[in-house]
């Protein structure tokens, strides 16, 4: 591991890390030397990730957490501190998208669920963790957002709204906590091959359109995002804060047909 990407002796919390992008990030952080708190709603799924990290010589623990529950968020922070004694990196990756369709027909309680899980939970968790980062001289907050935050959609509007809010959250965290040594950035993936997006990439027509419309001619993989997360957590990104890094194979810069 190049020293500039070395996370030895640092502690990372990664939400939604039992599978997909979150798991790839947790494993990448551990490979770089960080001690990782693996978290999602189901303990057994987290334990599988922890076992894989430990099998490779890394250090990790499981702390189950439904990020929509404020008490569970505080428990996530408290158990990380009681185990490792510090927090250096926070990756807010957990998100939901329980609705596919027009805003006009979206139930209010579903909208609330999306915003509470995708935005409010990040707001709360960052406020819980940041003071502990500052007490140790600083750290890095990474929010996994989406290119959907920059686009309109007839079927994924609330999800996109929540992801646009995450862009703004990172900017404001950067300003508020920068003087305390904390950097805050977003990652905005395009279509990544995970269970979360299965309904999209299993649609043969949609997949073909995305692949043909993407300069690199493929959809993304979780490891395409985890390397960017490692960069943003490391000293290599020491002068980067308040930014959104787009990881989409170039699809959003391609000239429309």
C-alpha cells in the first residue's frame, strides 16, 4: 500500500456495508489498514463481511443499525468508540428507494421514508461522529450519493431529491467542520451492479442503452466506487472537501444523441 493511501491505525464506520458498494468500501478500507465497523440492519449479513475481512488479516466488528432510528445511530457511534476508542472515517452509504413511479402518485409516508433514510440519517450520524473526529485532530466524512441528484426523473424523483440534498449536506459539513480538520465529500455513482439496482440492470433494454451510452461501454462495479472512497479517506485527498466526485463511466458528460 502506497503510504499516501495508508489508513493504518484509523477507524472507519461504513453504513449499509453488508453488500454492494458499502461492502466493497468496508473491505477496501480494511485492506488499507483501517479498523472497520461494518453496519447494516441484519447482523448475520454484517458478520459475513467481518469474517471475510478478518480472513484477509484485517480488523472489523459488527454493529447492526437501522439508520432511520436515531437511537441505533447513537449506538453505532458509541459501540465503535467503546471498541476502537476513536472515529476517523465515516462513510454514509445506507439508502433506500422503495418507490418507482411518478411523484404525483407517491404516498407521503414513502416520501418520508426516503428522506429520513437517505438524508436525515446522514445529518444525524455526521453530527454524532464529527465531534469525536475533531477531538482527535480531524477525519473524513464520505456520503455515497448518486448522479440521480443531478438529474430529473419521471420514476425516481424522490430518490434524486434525497441525493441532491446529500450534495448540499457535504458542502455544509465541509464549511462547518473544516476548521476542526474534518473533510466532507460526496461520491455520485452512476448505475452500479448491485442488488440495490438489480431492477435496472436486469432490464435488458435499459442495460443495453446504458452500456451503449456510457463512454467506457459498461455499467459500474462496486470496486469502481470503493477505490474512490479510499482516495477521499486518505491523505491523497487532504486538500479536497465539499466536493462531489462523479463515478459513472462518463455517461453524464456524453453529448446527447
